[in-house]
C-alpha cells in the first residue's frame, strides 16, 4: 500500500496515475503525417500491383489500408494528439 501524496501543488491527486493529455508539437505532427504518407504510398502501390496482377481482393484490401493510413495521418496532423 502506498502513502497518499499530500503535495500542495496538487500533483499526485489522480488515483489511477493517468497523465492529462497534452497536444503534440507541430514538428512531431508533421513528421508523423510524413510517415503516414509514405506508408499510404506503399499501400497504394501494392493495390495497383495487385489489380494489375489479377488479385482484386488484395487490391481492395490494400486500397482500404491506404485510405485508413491517410485518414489517421490527417487526424494526427489536425488534432495533434
């Protein structure tokens, strides 16, 4: 059992130890969005190659993966968390 934290600044008052969320710096958001764009380009290339190679299921799944990565990259850039 741990002793209660009675600091006057209020830190340690959260019993579950959760840290409040702070927005990511802009440079970090831009870097994460750039990585997402690279991964989306790879998914798009795989989708095109799959359709050309006669594998429509793989093409559709890769296309969906591309859209999901672009979506999450955009959310990361705009929301900042």
